[in-house]
C-alpha cells in the first residue's frame, strides 16, 4: 500500500514538473531589420541596421551584418525595409483620464471629477492609453486629472496585461493650494468636488500628509501646482513636499507658470518644472546648475488650439477675436522663450498636456501634434527627438529601462517611413510600434 502511495505521489510530482516546464515560456528571439537606426544621443544614423530582441529586452543593436551574425537560426525576422528605427516615444505630461469637450477648464474638471463615475473614467483612460501606444508613445507620465487613483489603476491594468497601453508613471492627485486648480465653486460643495481631483495644501504638515496619502494610493511621482491665479504654494510647503518625496525616492514635478511659482520650485529643489511660461534667464541658469528639467508643453502653438475648437463649435466673433489676439501674443513670446531655453543649456523634455477629445483624431494622434509645434518654434529635429526619448527617460528616472536602443533596455521601438531628422513631423505618422518585444502595430508589413 505504501509503495502504491509513494508511486502515486511521484507520478503527481512528475506531472507537476512537466506542467511547470510546459508553462515556462520559451525564449523568444526577434531580429528587426531596417534601412537605418537613429542613435538619439548623437543624432546620427546607423545605416542598414538591426536590433536583436530576446523576450522583452534588446540584446544587441547596430549594423545589420554584425547583429545578424549573432542571431540564432530560429530567430523570427521582421523586415521593415526602408524605414527608420527609433526608441519608443515618451509623453512627459499626459492626462489620459481626461477628455474635455469644452473650451472652459472649469467645465472640463467638473465633468471629470463630478460628472463621471470612477469606473467610466478609467475605461475612458484605457482607450486613450491604447491610442497613445498605437501612435508610438510607449511610455507616458500621467501628471494629474485622474481622480483619486485612476491612473494608478490604469497603470496596474497595463502592467498585468489586462489591456494594451504604454508604460505609465502615475501621479494620482495633484497637490494644490486650497481650492484646487482652475475651479470657482460654491463653498457648500467645493471640498467634496475638489477632493476627487486634488489634495489641498495649506501648511508644511498638510503638505507632508498629502505626499504620504498619494504614496499610499500607489503614486510613482508627486505633481504639485505651484501657482494658480493669485494662489501659491509657499516655499516652506514646497520644501516639505520635496523632503517627503525624497524620503520615498520619488520625483516631484511642478506646474509653474509665473516667476514666483517657478522660483519657489527651484529653491525647493524639485525635479522638473512643467510649462515655465514666464521663466527668466536667471532661473534657467539656476535650473541648469541644479539639473532641474524643464518640461516644454507647447502642443497647441500656432493656431492648433483654434483648429481643434473649430471642429467642435462655431466660434463667436468675440471668441474669434480673443483667440486671434492670443495667437499674435504667442507668436511673439513663445519662440523667443524656446530660443532662450535652448541657449541656456537647461535639460528639457516635451509633454503634450493633451486633455481634450480632439474631433477626428485619436488621443495618440492628438498627442503627436506637439512635434509639429516644436518644429515651428525653431527646435531642431534632433533636439525634439532627444526630448521625447533619452531626455524623458532621465527625467523620469528610467534611463536604465527606456529612451535609447541599447542592450539591456526594454524593446520599446518605433519606425517611421521617412527621415525624422529632415522632417520631425514623421513622428506624427509612426508606422511600426513594438513594446517589450511585442508588435503593437505594423503598417510596414509587406503585403
């Protein structure tokens, strides 16, 4: 009897071992071939290029003959012909869980925070995430307007492979001065609405508490609104935020448009400043010295905002006049600011700040409009590409994972038909997308 039991146990163990072996995924090796590969660090092409991919990582990248010599015989080959290979794109200022249909920030935030259920909002975010990925954005940094933890849940769903989407760093709720951001509400209901979207800061202690609360919900970084109209986060509060974030080894990204807000962020030693509309040369110099990134968010430059709004509504003569005046002011000020940023040597990234439902475009297509805007603002194609790849990876603290096509990095790879160094708007027409060694899109496949 004992022998029978022992034999039965051995049989079960052998079956379990066999099942475990069958369940273990076989090594997946892919050889990706293309006419050229862009080394984003140097801004130079490697002609006739290859990338060897093993599972979800890059094993080798370089001249095709060299890479192909190291490829196993059973490697799957993906030949992209005359295409150009680049690292997957990064949007450093994404709002995947907001799709506004109004010109009014107040209406957009109210609808997102109070007019949608959290479940519906995350499902909308899932669609935006998929559309971003299909447009070539393999990584995004979601910096608020996501509800209490909608972006965290979306990140986890993508990580668990429940749905397709880019790699996500989630900020959860923005930390703001009392009252939130861009809202004017009835005091009787204000806190209930504001608390769905923001964590209000009114002292150093409340600042520390807000950071801890966001971290408890699973935030990867802390997003702060330094200035909103005539309300500001104080230097003491900002320093408390940075100290608490440093303790948890997470970065701090700060919305700052005024000289006062920008200076507070600089003095507190934050990691990145978003927007920086009124930034001075002295502030740029200090940011350069401290290694603080500037995230440039100019997607709607050059009449792009008007073009989007006109697709949704007939503009009144007054609104037409207001938009025209704004565009004229923008045309004078923004290119000059970009020129000063480039001259300063400050490290910069680029973010879409796209939080609208753009008629006729997917979220990814709308996000990619920022490349054409940066071109019109005088930024070189190489600088644009670096801002959306290697610079973005460093700003996020993910330089060991993404941003360049090098061994050990995730196989997050895109391809375009043309030459992005001749015309950077090629990035608005990504033809091939791979994330973690899996093909998401291939419009270059031979028929």
